[in-house]
């Protein structure tokens, strides 16, 4: 994977200028790996006596059972105070909790300290989010990932990065790209890149410059074609779904070789056997490249498993969960191992791209061309006035 960038590599923050800070939930119980548990937690909360709700809620400085806040864009939830809430659980939505961890979230603004409504306004089937990862000096892992699901943007370690929507408006409208950048690249490459191509290039080429995500740009059409093709392959693995699931050849495909226990407590990896052990349960083959795949210096598979193996404090809403290891988790784990294996195999191509001797388009050139510095307005969200949004206590919010 690309490492430290040269000093003239443009920052991602200048290429995709509108970005949003990570979500801050404030409490763990509105997020879970299965929507059924969220509905059970909600039922337990709304069925509790009012005197007990405050403690169950786990209040923070931003939210309590007395908070009255607007609906999240696109969601139909209550806006009254949770102390009096008796309605059904809002339909959970699929989100990405940090790198590679797809979970479910109750999309109720009253439960979330900082939900970033501006992201919810543009989250639809035509959107892709580029997510900077937290920088850890000396830590391994990609500087940039992407997802079609709403990301919470949390980093497993280090300073969290930013979330960059590819489009500023719903329906894939108004690319979130520095004004004039694509036209300038057109003059250097001989064709005008699409916004999706710029994102693909960024995924393949991004690295760190002084602790910030940077994206070296090429002026060579052949190098651009190689890099964007590589980035699209990465994007297909990151934005997975539908009927075409990622697969490895038969001899390398991970399987459950020994049944997993009802609820594992111990996690081990045998590098020589290429085996992942959950107590006496065994999954193999698990390539070392998949086990060692890191983001912000943290092993992705290990983090994914330890989150699910952790036992929440009894008596809390978060403790409402599975009594045994769900089969769905095993399927998701096998797919995660597959995706990380395939991404790791692209590392040599990324390294070759990073060490290319092709001419570049640096920040200095973009300044000389008037592309940089970018207008301050491009760092702010667009005004989205397609529909009313309900404010606190049922009032309409003014956008």
C-alpha cells in the first residue's frame, strides 16, 4: 500500500472539499450486529418505568431522555421526549461501524449525540462515501476506504479522519470535487475524468502526507488508466452487495473446519496452519495477509471478532443480544476474510503505482492553474430543500 507522499501531493481535503466529522453515538446500545436486538432493546427501554429510563438510556451532555431534537433527514421517527416515548422501534438502517464492520443503527436523532444530519440528507443509492482513516505514525493500513452505506467514520486507533461524500446532493448530483480540477486533468490526460474515476484513483493512490490523507495525481494517461482500473477493483470489494459476492478460488476459500462454539471466549491464529480458532472452532484457510490486514495499525479481523465476543455489562440495554453465536456472523466473517485477502493481493499493484516515474500533477501546479485554493463555499454542505424535515416536538425544521 502507498506510504508517505511527496511534499507536493494534493490533500484529499482539497480534491473532495466537503467533508464531515465522524458520527458520535454517545451510547452503544442503539448499534448492533442484528436489527432484531435493536428492536428488543427499544422495547425494553420504552416498556421500562419512567423512573428507570434515564439510567437505561445512558445520558450524556448532548442527549438525555428529556432531549427534544429534529428528525434525521429521510427518517420517520418521533421528535418528542424519550421519557414519554411508547411507539414502535424505528426501522434500523445498515451502517458501517469503522472499517469493514457492517452493523445496524436505530436512526433516531434523540439517541445519537452527533448524528451529522448533513450526511443523512445525501445518503442514497447514488452516493459513495470516501472515508479517511485515522493516522497512526508507523501503523500499517490504507489511508482511504469507501462505502455505499452511511459510515460512522470511527477509527480503530489514532485521530479519526473525515467523511467525504462523492456528491453534494441526493441522486448523484453536484460532484464534491474541487471546481476546475476535472477540467485541468482533462488538459493533462486528454480526456475529462468522471467523479467516480477520481475516487477510484484516490483509493488506489492515497497515502499520508504529514499525517493527512494525500492523493498524488498523474499527468500520464496510461498511468491514470492503470490506477483507476485498480481503484475500481478495490471499490467493488469495498462497496459489496447484491448477488455477486466476492469469492476466492476453491482451494483458498475459507470454510468452517470445526464447529464454532455457542459463544467463543478465546481467539487465536495459527500462521503455519493458516487457521483461525474461536475456542475449539476452526476456520481455514485464512491467509496471513487477511489476518495481518490492518487499518490505523489495528488488525481488522481481530477487531471485528473481539467486538462480537465482548460481553456487555449485565442489566444494560446493550446486554440484550444473542444467547449463542449466530450463523449470520459466520457467513459475514467468511466474507470479510475473503475481501481482505483479495484487497491484500492488490498491494503489489498499489506499490508499483506509488513508485511510478510518470509525470505528476502537484499542488503547486494546481495553485498556478487557479484550482487551488478552493472557494470556502465548497467546504460547506449544499442547501437541500427537497422536503420538509420535522423539528423538535413535531415542528417543521427550517433548512
